[in-house]
């Protein structure tokens, strides 16, 4: 019975030893799995550390790029403000030139109107002078006719005197007629002198008007040249303003493109910071699990 009892105990011990051996094998397997998992986590941590260093260097490079782009942006903003101030000054100068051109155009218009009126006055004076010359020619023709008639009458009187001495009454009448004709001739000469004086006055007035018209024409030509210079200067100012506007538009588009690139870089940096924070959390959790 003792041997049977000892055998029973041995069987129980062997069964317990088998159970303990099985438990130890399970614990060893679990421990090996834990070791393998720890090794995998260690490799992952090393890879993550390497990636973290790469991301840190890339982040530093991106920060340097962002700083340089920020400096460029500030410089571009300064250039933009300068371009804006220059554009405002150019627009003000353009307005002043436009006002000056308008005033010159108004002055030229007034001078042209005055020249037109002077030209009309010259035409009227020319017409009046031609009329007076025609009147003078008519009076000269009348004087020639009167002289011719006087010569004919004198010849007739001499002939009548030589032939008819008895016709003294006719001679007296002819003398009276001659006296009246002489008086009429004197009156016509006085009238002709007055007409000549008036014609000379009209010629002087016409010469003065012509001088004034020539001076006005010179002034108009000078103003036209000045107006042409102002127009060319205005065209150059408009072209310069257009070029500055194009430069401003180009700078603005470049600034918008740089802002887009900065926003995309900011988004990338935010994403990388999030990934880095997530990796730090994973690293902390892996270290906690490894411990």
C-alpha cells in the first residue's frame, strides 16, 4: 500500500511536473514572442529615429527657405509700396500734363479764332482796298475824259476865235464853262487826294494787321510745337505709367504665387509637425511598452 501510494504521488508529481513544464514552455514562447516584438519595436524605433532626423533636417531646410521667402516677401512688399507711390506720382503728373494740354488746346483754339477774325478783317480790308482802287481808277478815267474834253473844247474855242471874232458871247460862255470845268477838276483832284490818303491809311492798317497776323501765326506755330512736345511728353508719361502698371501687375502675380507657395509650405510643415508629434507619441508608447 505504501508503494502504491508512493506511485500515486509520483504520478501526481509527474503530472504536475508536466503541467509546470508545459507552463514553462508557454512562458518561454511568450517571452520569445515578447523579445521578438521588442526587437521589431526597436527596429521600428530606430527607423523612426532616422526618419525623425531626416524630417528634422528637412524641417530646418524648409524653415530656412521660409525665412528667405519671408525676406523676399518683405522686399517685394517694399518694392510694391514704392511702385504704388511711383504710380500715384505718375498719375498725378499725367493729370497735370493733361490739364496743361487742355489749357494749351483752349489757348490754341482762342488764337485760331482770333486769327480767323483777323483773316476776315484782312479780307474785308482787301475788298475795301480793291473798291477804293477801282474808285481811284474810275476817277482817273473821268479826269482823263475831262482833260480830253477840255482839250477838244480849247481847240474848238481857238478855232471859233480865229474864225469867228464876232462870237464873243460864245467865247465868254466857253470861258465860263472852262472855269467851271477847272473848278470841277480841282474838286476832283482834292477828292482824289483824299482817296489816296485814305488808301494809304488803309494800306498802313493792312500792313499792321498783316504784321499782327504773322506774329499770331508765329505764336500759334510756337504753341503748336509746344503742344506737340507736351503730347509727346504725355505719351511718354502714359507709356511709363503703363510699363509701371505692368511691372506692378507682374509683382502682384509673383506675390500671389509666392503666397500660394508659402501657404502650401505651411501646410506641409503643419502636416510634418503632426506626423512628428504622432511619431513622438508612438515612440513614447513603444518605450513604455518596452519597459
